[in-house]
C-alpha cells in the first residue's frame, strides 16, 4: 500500500458507509456529561456583574456590602474605576458563593457609579462616525463593462448582525490541584489550544493546565477562547481554594458571546441580453461591534473579469463579533446571488440558464458547479416549475424558486493520534480533539475500523482531554480532515508493525496480508487466516503503540469545495409569511468518511440557514444600547414546522473521492439565505432587500412595489 493513501473504493471496509453515532446511545439516554453537568465536591457558583450601558466610564465601584454577605466566598473586581466600557453587558466584577441565588444577591449589592457616554449602534449606516472606508479594489475596466451591457441591474441588499445562539452557553468549571496546577472543564472548540491561554493569563506553565471537554452543545466558531469568564472562573477558584462553576446566563450568552457581523451593499451588474455578465461594481459596509467588520468577498464565487469593490467597516457599541460558521461567506453569498438573480430577471432569463451561461467564471470548480446545478434542478423540478417573476399565480399565495452557489476551503488541521493495539484484541485511539456534536468520534472510529477490518464498535475513541496527543481546534471545517488523516496514518503505522508478527505465523510475506471481516488472511489464499483475536494474541504481553500525524497538504486531504442549493417557497401576500416547501442541497466534500454524519452536517446547516433567512435578528434598545430580545422566547429560531422538506445529495465517486477529505461543516450553511431570498423574489416579483424575511419586511416591500 502506498504511503499516505486512502484505500481504493473497492477495498473500503467501513469508509463511505452510514454508521450510527458511537456516542448516540449515551446522548439519547441523557448520560453524556457536558460542562453544565460537572458538579464537584465543594463547588462554588460564580456570577458576573455586567455594565448596563453601551458606552460608559466607571467612576467608582464599592464591593464591601457584597463581601460581607453570608455565603459569599470571593468578590473580585474585573474592571475598576477609570475603565471605559465599550458595550453593554461587559463584565465589571465577579462573585463566587455557595449558591447561585446568593451570588446573584451579592451582585445586586455591588455599587457602581458610571459616567454614561454617547454610543452608536447603527451598523447599517456607512457614514457613521468612525467608519473606515477601504481602498477600492478594481480588476479590469468595470466602467467600460457596464457601458457595454444591454442591461444594468442595480440593487441594495443586506443582512443584520445576529447572535451566536449555542444551546449550551459558554462556561467553565475550574479547580486547582495545587497553586501551580489547574484543571478546567470547558465547553470549547479547542481542547489542545486553550491551555496556553489559561497559562498566559494566570502566569503558570501551559503544561500545568489540563482541559477536559467530553461533550459540548455547539460552538459554531464562538468557543475558541478561554475568554474573560473562563479566566475569571480559574482566578476565583484559586482565591477561594475550592472548585468554581461559572456558566453564562442566556441573556449574557446572547449579548457578549459573539455575533455574526452584518453586511449591506449597493451593487450594479451589467449583462448582455444573451446572458453574459459584463461587469460588477459594489460598495459594502457592516459592523461586528467595536472593531467594525471585515469585507465580504464580493463578488462571491464568480470571478467577473471587470469588477470593482469597496468596503467600509463601521464600529459600533454592540459587543464583539466572533467567527460564525463560514465567516463572511453567508453575507457575500446573499449579496452576490441576489444581485445576479436580479440581473437575470432584468434580461428576462431563467436564472438557472443565466448561472450556467456564466459558470466558467467560477474557475476550477466550474465543472462541479455545472454538474451540481443540473442535479439540483432535477431534484427540485426546476424546468417543470420555474416561472418568470410576476407570473406565479393570481391568488394571494405565490410560489417561487431560487438558487445559490457557495464554496469553502476546509483543509484539515494539524493533528496527532496515538493508537494502541492490545494483546486482548482491543484497539484504542487517543487524540486531544473535541466533538462539537458533529460525529468526530464516529469518524475516527470509522477510519481505524476500515484499516483493521473491524466494526466501528470495536474501536475505543478517547478525545476531549488536553493530555492526549495534540490536535487542532475545530474551526474552518478542518476537524475531519485533521483527525481522519492522523488516524489513518496511525493505522498504517500500526499495521506496518503488526504485519511481520502475523506473516511469520501464516508463512506469508507481510505485504501479502489483508485485514477484513475481523480476520487477517493471505490475499492469494484466504483459507490461510487468523481471526483478529488470534492475531492480536501473537503480541504476547507487549501492545503495539504508534503515533500518527496528519502528513499535511497534498496527502489524504485537500481544500476547496463547491455546493449549490435551490429553494422552493410559498409567500402569502396578505400576511407576508414565507413558508419553505423544499430546499435541495447538492454538496461536494471530497472523500466521505461516514455518509450519515456527512448528510447530517448538511441537514443541520440547512436548518441553521432557514433560521437566519427567516427569523434571526437582534433588536437593540437605542437608549441603553442593550439587546432587547436576549432570550429564547424573543430571539426567534426556526422550529420543526418552519423547515420544510430538505433533500441532500452528496457528490461522491470518481473525480471527488480521489481528492481526499475536505471539510463540510461550513459550506452548506452559506447558501440557504440567498436561495430563499431569490425564491421569494421569484414568487412575489419584487426583491425584499434584507434578511431576515419576516412578514413585516415582506409586506413593507410588497407595499412599496420592490426593493428600496
């Protein structure tokens, strides 16, 4: 077998099949332990006092009353007099007490005097104070391209800043083994990477910090950091000499645990009447909080030869942003795909034909996109059901179709895997990785089981402990590529060490052995074999132990995938309600390790996409600058009745598998907003310029007769 290779399709024992999650039973039974579930002996409960103003200076702080309360063990000032606060709910002080109730009462007893300063919240105002326009990026001659067009479509598009909304809020449980050794239970996307963050803040060696995370309830890009509350939890534990739990309440989670930046844009697209795009120009702006927001990659996916783009970053007092599943891509996708569908409508062309006409502008993935668009069209019945805008029935219920393209990188991260084959036939792997709920354990077990000809249940996977071999953080859709590659490499090294021991017993050459169906047999004579248990018995008292590393780019992993989505919606023009009938996703992700977890990733992303397309929006109090809908009652998320029929088709087989593993977590969340927005435009005949497509926004646009 060549070094650094995945098995060919006809030799895969487990890879590519659908396997039930190895942690499914423990989660279904409610026995999975999350950080919230950790309750150590002598545990104290911590809470943080937060600033009620979006912009203020602390004049004074008095904690004496809180310190004297029964049951209060520690009161600590985080930001003292003279500190300038830049967003509401920033942390001022913390309390550790015997109960949560006492901790809350102690917070109420802390007296803080503020000098309230003026604040700015309006991230959709590109002329805001402090706005920072970037230099325009120009390729070719867009002005000439617009002049040569038969039609120039102009549009205004955007989507707001939204909150991370992890089902498990951020938080930490910490205790000290002694003054220099810290143990942390953390809901984190980076088991191996955050010990160093705790160590730096607490001035102890990183090797003295142990981080544990067996299960977590979502991260989506918001849980890479130890965070102020994590560091504060560890400090309180040291001061109190007892374990401390500090978990964010839901309102704090919604306000300070990160948000996806907003993006708005004015766009012009030139096109010939025959469908060729001649030019693109855009001016975008947006905010992610005090640091503003980076530029969305416009135009998205399509490399239009004559184009110009300028972005303005708008700082606001709305709390910091964090990576949100495919940073900047959903924003760029909505703006681009909406503008291109509007251009197609301007020349009275079916957008499917329009996109296919210009598909070569998508570069190296153009053939993939073309194949996916045709597959998606068949699955949704595009050619049979699509009608031009304004021709979707005479009643109050209008039905329409929309489409979108997206891309993502997704190359695997650096990862190490320790693999042990024991003489009792058991196989164990250990990685300092984490499972965000996406099936990481199942993927690792599948890779190893495939190499050894075993079942997934025969492999014990241990992750979630920073003492295990270092692995990368789960971000950028890099986990499966990282842990899959290191697990594959560890399996190859273990087989390399194991084969000679079995070959001697079977009187064969090591390279002539194959591992399949719980046995080791001679390829040319399957009657000469040992069961897996008999083979491992040859190890005597000494296990085989190896360390596999992800060999890096060009080996087992690749980068860059394409996907398309098509949406079928109905719009009630009397109420403004948008109903999802069906969404079709056709997605490439290279070699698929486990089909069930891959499809599950796409389904989850589509559901998340429906949510931000139809519902998610932050409402800020203009007086205080606080988030008004900071709970699960008023920060709306999609329910089962809002989702519609979801259809997923994974691109596999020749031309896809050979690329190796490419990440999948982010790509399918990018397109739903754009596809749904385009479907609503097709149904109603007018463009609703902004997401979310709430009934009020749809009705307002219909009354105006089109996008503002």
